[in-house]
């Protein structure tokens, strides 16, 4: 069998809190295949955001291996990891992190411009993506002029700009009403079919988690389990 797109093996992540050490991820294993849609579920504080940060190299694990597209990421220096992030990963952060001085359209274009793609093509794709998420009449709005759910949809469109092989999405439907959440999920399904994109998708929504290929749960005892959904 081919190597999975992402293979996380025996990853440990802890945080110091005063004199105590909080063990958040203790020997975590996870594989994601190309084009797979995996829901990460677990109670608040169980380590979902920590896991995404470790996979993206925004935070380093103390121990363990993270292989992505056949390459060991934990051995990379910061610029090496930043290059992988820019070229091959998309992010939807829990707290959107849009650039406040730029419009919705410009925020979405940014990952393409960073890769020095043609600005005209980037603008056209940004407009398409924003139309897909229902924001065709908000292109020139700055983040402060958008509602929370609208900002979230801009952040999603931005993550999809370069059609990266892996999108890490931290509660991407958290600020959306059920209809907008379902539309977003339909867009994700369409994109992974068109581009064979994989999504690691943190969600508290059991309906959306049930529509993913697989559910990966971080439990109260920090032991992970993984089960295929019946799709
Ligand atoms: N930089 C840090 N220093 C100390 N503790 C941290 C740090 N970052 C996270 N933690 C702790 O690690 C635990 C896991 O945090 P994390 O953000 O991964 O949880 P989560 O599962 O994403 O929760 P939520 O559903 O609320 O977003 C939390 O208890 C948090 O307090
Ligand atoms: Mg979180």
C-alpha cells in the first residue's frame, strides 16, 4: 500500500504550567490518506488545536515522527517547515486570524501571492471561492466590517486558495448557522473530489463529524481512538 499523505507516530506534547507538566498528547498515532476527510472530536482542552499546531509545525512535539508527503517534518528547520506550510497545507484557525488591513478578497488571495502566482488569476480564484461560501457581495469588506461567521468563511476560502493536499481546519463551522455549515461541508466534499484534497477537521458538530470518512477522538484520558464512519 502507498504511504499515507500524513503519518503521525508516537507524538508527545506537553506544556509546563508552574511546577506541573500537563501531558496533552501522549503517544498519539494518526494517519490521513490523500483525499480523506477526517473529523477530530474531543472535549474542550483535550488537545485538538495542539494536535493541529504540531502537525503544522507551529509548535514542536517533544517526541515522535510526523511524515507528510513522504518527508519527515520534525527534522526540518523553521524555514523548511514554513515552505511546506506555504506550498502544501491550508489552515483555518479557531480564531480566524485574517489580516485586518486587507479586504476579504485580498485575504483570500494571500496564499497564492506568497507563492508568487499570477495576481490576476489569484483574484479571479478568490472571487470564485468567496462566491462559493456565499460572500460575493462582501469582496471589499475588511475583517472588522464582517460578522464572525463571514470572517470564518473568508478564512476557509483563504485555506482553499492553493488547493493544498492537506487542510487543517479548527472548528471551521463553529460560527456558522446550520445551513451555512452544511454548504461549507458540501464545498469541502466537492473540492476533495476535484483536487484529492484531505481535510483534518475539528468539529463539535456530531452531524458533520458523522459525514466525514472517519472520526478521530481525543478522550478525557488523552488516549486517541479512531473509527471509520459508515458512509
Ligand atoms: N501554550 C500553552 N501553555 C500551557 N498550556 C497550554 C498551552 N496551550 C494549550 N495548553 C493547554 O493544553 C490543553 C489543550 O489545549 P488545546 O487548545 O489543544 O485544546 P482543544 O481541544 O483545542 O480545546 P477547545 O475545544 O477548547 O478549542 C488545554 O488544557 C490548554 O489549557
Ligand atoms: Mg481548540
